[in-house]
């Protein structure tokens, strides 16, 4: 062997050694020090790519809008897993239908917008609250206020709706923020009254193939029976709903490999639903019953059947089952308003994560909330107080612990065994050790995601500061994750970990000093049959702040016989429409204040406003405008004078008489309605119409836009 060869061999040995050392250092670096981000959901990444290439269609051949975007977080590792429920379960009946259980609110209509995801989410939330409570929450608010980068019409998913709900931005009432009519620009007011505190959302595993797994439907069936309607995803698009949908039987079956593009709510099942009811017969009988958001004119009054053999239904599932009273906790501490963007891990099913918070009042820490990415996740919670370190969340005194197991994937609130007293300005940290069996990314994280390939932002509003969120592989060596050298595309990162506190305030808030009738300076007369307003200066409570104002309206001061006590959130004015007011009668607003501890102030009354109706046409107007009478909402012509002979005629723009609404009779209630039909009983075409009101000595002309 020549010297030259020996030198070459030595060089090889050295290179191998150096490589080994580098690999060793690198693995130490990765596994002992820095968390690894889970791969983002490949279906989401494919969606972004397809979107950038203009391949995404959010409308069926029938013109129905869809609007499902796959989430950033990949939960495909759960596919086919069955939940081990923490309660005893019984065998399923062959059929079950929430329509028979007083567990469903009315079918909604997403109309012209890609908002299926908000409709399916709230269908589940509303259903789970029934039959004890019946609500109609605002999809418009959820879509406008979700906080993500994509627009109103661009779609969304259950991870987004969960983020909006568990950060306590919603739900708000439909009547406070109604769904927009077509052709209006969607917007939402701020400061609306929050109606529930959503504390838990279950993300059920994706369903396995029913053809190969007869238990594939069990988890969904159990959730429907136990909780209510289950949000789920289906495939409808590229015009295919017409190819896969039997509109006579309202039966849908798709067997291809396309991704989910629409969301609905599963509300029941029928094991014996015949395979012959579908366009193409699946391998056997059986169908889920699903609630759609395409109005009652579609399907079986808005419902339809989806075959058990459908290849897509059950892919993304959520149960919005734990909406609690807004008095459950007074305050939420959180750094993750945009929720679960992705997850971190250290190559192990166990990881540690922590947040340091500063109390902003005299409070009691009562509960902790976070996401779990696997079934049967086990947790250990440690609460520390009075730490001085800004880099170690376990600094300070350990003042509380709690351990347990959580059966189902999703967002959960863990109530501490005993509340922990906090004083204003006091530091406290929540430390969680979480084990997610079968999933090596136990740490849920929020950050501003940007897709450089397509130039699309997803969650750019996410922000973070150092000293907030920490992660660790072992609970002793911690990394602050606000800015990270090891993950160049991630900065402004927080862990998804919330804290819930009650207030220790024992004194009631100050009563309102004065209530003004009307929308400005106090008025004493009002010219309306339907609408009263009031406004007032803000109240104060130094300890726990103002949680909400309550108002009522009565015909004597302090009474609430016209409008019973109603929460208006922190708004310092209210306009109540839809009343039936009596001429020459005096109405009084009455107000009280609730603080963060749930204590109420004394009551303050306005000095009243007397209804004094105009006996002319000056206040006449029509609403809604534009209107869509074919959708069941008649056009109302309002503020018509009483004690007069009135004619009301509708003309088209060509000046042709379309309909006579009133021909000289007195208008008893001060309003007239038009059902959108002509004299022949047919709905008029879309367009602008004129209404002409004549009272003998006066005439008023107004425009009505009809849309369909
Ligand atoms: Ca609604
Ligand atoms: Ca954040
Ligand atoms: Ca107080
Ligand atoms: Ca007054």
C-alpha cells in the first residue's frame, strides 16, 4: 500500500469522524434544545397552490356557495381512530335524527358568500346548547372578526371558528349582527354583547372507510347522540354536486379522491337508507342525515342524506359542545387569539410549554385551556407565582398542580381543584407537560404563517413578545419562542395556552349618573311607532371594571313591561327597533351596570319620551332595501300616518302599475307590506321599483330594490 493511498484513507476516516461529530452535535441541537415544527397540513399547502393557480372553485353547478379551506394543522394521524368516551356508551339505534329531539335550530342560508364553515360551526354550537337553550348566533360576526388574512368570501374552517370562539370574541346574537343580504358589503359592529364563553371544542378523528371498517361511523354517531350536530366536511364542488346528488331523494354519494371543499353538520343517520336512493348505488345501505346551509328550498327542507360509503364526509369533524355562561369566568389571559396554527415537538410524544402572565386585577385563577393533538392525551399542569425570571417560567413558588387525561382531540378547559388568588400586577405562569400518544408534536403554537411559494399570508395578525411563551423537552431547560433562530420562517410565536380567572371584587359598580332618551341630548318626544333609543355616560368600577350594561323599557319609570332586562355589552347606547308603540304614550328606559364580579349597580331611569307621531308622510320609508321577498322577507313600508285615507301603489321604472297595496283604507298599524308579487301573484323580476303613497293632500315616492 503506498503512502499516498494511506493518506487518502486517513482523510476518509477523518471526514467520516467529522461527519459523525456533526451529526451528533446536530441531533443534540435538534432533540435536546430546539423544538421541531410539525409538517403543515399537505392538503392545506395543496389548496394554497391550487388557489394561486386559480383552480379553486367555491360554487357548485347549481350556484350554491361552499367555502371550506383545509386547516394549517395536520390531524391526519388520527384518521380511523375511535374515541374511548369517558362515559358509558350504549348500542346505537338503526336510525337517529336530531330533528326529532328538539336539538336543531332553523336551517340557515349562506347565500352569496363562501361562509359554509361559520354556518356549520354555529349549527353545531346551537344544536349542542339545545334543548335547554335556543340561540341564533351571528355567522356574519364570526366571518368578519375571525382575524385571519383571507376575506369574507374566501372561506375558512373549524380551527378558525374555534380560535374566534375560544378567544371569547363570539358568539354574538344574529339580531345584533345579521347575515348580509346579497349586494351589501359585509361588515360587523364592534363592542357587541358576547353571549357565551366557549370552553371546549372536540375535533373528532377523520373517519376511516366504512367499506373496510364497520365501526367507522361510531365516534360521529356517539357525538351526535351525546352532544348534538357535528360539523363535518364533504366534497361538492367543480359542479359535481349535480352528478352525485339525487335531488328527488336528497341523496348524495361521492366516491372519488377529491379533497373536502364544503362543510355541513351531521344531525343523524339511517342504517337502512337504501343504496338505490343514490345516483350511483354504493356498496351498501346507510346514510348520515346532514344539515346544509343553502336555505330550506334546497334538499329536504335544507337537509340531505350522505351515504356511509361517501369517500369524503367525516374527514374534518368538530363538536362545539361546551358553551358556558359568560359569568363562568371574569377574565381570559391569552397570547394566541388566532389559535392553533401548528404544533411543536422534540421527537417525542411528550413536550412542555408555558406562558408567563401578569395579573391585571384582584382575581382568582380558576382554569387553564389548551389544545390536544391526540386521543387520550395526558397532562400535568403546574402554576407558579411571583417568579422574577423572564426566561424561566418555573421560577417562583409552585402554588398549584393538576393532572389528568383528555379523551378527545381539540380545545379543552381544565378547571383547577382550588382557585389561586392573584393580586393586580402579580406574575404567574402556567406550565403544562403534555403527552399526545402517537403524535410527536404535543405543543400547540400560534404564529403569523406566510406561504412564500404563493405569497399568501394566513395569520399575519399574530404577534408575540419575549418573556411570554416558552417550550421545553424536559421541563427544566426552556426556550423563549418569540423569536427563533432555529425556525427561520417562524417568529412572533406563542404557545396556545390560556388562563381563566374570576374576580375577587366585592363592591358593586357605580350606578349610571343619568340616562338620556334618544341618541344624543335627552329628548322628550319621539316620532316613531317602532323604535326607541337611549344613551348614557360610562360607569366605572375600579376593581373589576364594567362587564356589561343592562337596559329595559317600561311605561312607568323603572318598569320593564315593554322590553325586559337585556344585555347590551359595554355599549353606552342602545336603539331598540321592532317595537309596537302607542301614540301619546310615555316610555322610560331603565339601566343597570354589571361589573366583572357579576355585581349589579343600582338602577337609573330616563325621564321618558312620549310618542308623538307625525300626521303626514314625512317619516315614510321602506325596508329592507334592497329586499329579497322570494326568500321570505316582505318589503315593509313604515311610518304611515294614522287616521288618513291612504293609497299605496307599486310601479316599475317604465311607469307601469305593478301592484296596488292599499286603496283608500286606513292603515291601522302604520305599516303596509309588499310580498314582492304583482297583481297576478307572481314574484316580480329583480330591479328597482317605485312606491307611491298618497294621503289625499300629500304624495310621497320612494324606491325599492328587489334582488334574488
Ligand atoms: Ca345565525
Ligand atoms: Ca400571539
Ligand atoms: Ca367594585
Ligand atoms: Ca326624556
